[in-house]
């Protein structure tokens, strides 16, 4: 866990150093998440979790940004067992704004791709041997932001492959799918 925290701090320090230039920009986003999880190993045993996240990004150079995100998703009465699961994630990584395949205009949608790495905390009655433990997590995916005005945009869709490595007494490997949407505030100096 200490190495993940150290890596996150180093990424944020690098972002701060890159922002020491004359001008900089970035965004802050508040998002809703739905996660399709397969926490019980074996047959799918799939179920959905609901939650959200808050994230911030800092433009480093051109289309590249450094991103940090904290999120949490929860499910109660999982698979009608009466058990619950809460996943809390602490992630940081890089985002790339893809070229717009359509005509440039102020309200043109902006696609992006991102890779986030960090830790997740599993809690609840179905977390099993991983209850209360931190484990490696990564998300790889992207989304589409649609500008509303100079400062606000809608994140109309976000789709990420969400890998968690929480202890589950079988293979300690969960393949999840995250779908999200939210509001984005762009800032610059």
C-alpha cells in the first residue's frame, strides 16, 4: 500500500512541476458509476454496484493529462444473499484526448482514453478473505465529454475495464466493467 501511495504522490508532484509554466489547465469531474462485478469466482455470479467518483486532471502537454480519482461503489443484498460489498478505489494515471473525427466546433464532443492504476479497498460481508484489505486495481478505457459552455461539459459516457485483485480464496482476480456519466468543470489559468 505504501508503494501505491508513493507512486500517486510522485505522479501528483510531476503534474505540479509541469504546471509551473505560465499557463495550465485541467478539469474536475463528479461522476456516477455502475460496476458489473464478478466477485464470487466460478460461474459468473455477476451483480451490479452503484456509486460514484470525484476526479481531477491536469494537462501536461498537448493532449496528455495526469489524472487522480477517488471512487466508491456499493451493493446490498448481493445475489439475494443478504450480503453487501463496497469497493473504494484510489487511482492515478494518464489520459489522452483523442483527435475529434468530426468538424471542429465549440460544442464538438471530445473523446478520451485513459489508464489508471492504484488500490482498491473491499469491505462488506461478501468480501470474504479480502474484507478490509487493500489490493491492486487498474482501469483501462475511455469516454466522451460534450461541452456545454466554456467551463462545463457532460461526460455522456465512460466505459472502463476494471481489474481488481482482492483476496477471494480462489484466484484473487476480478474482471469488472465500469459504466459512468457525470459533469465536468474545466479550469485554466
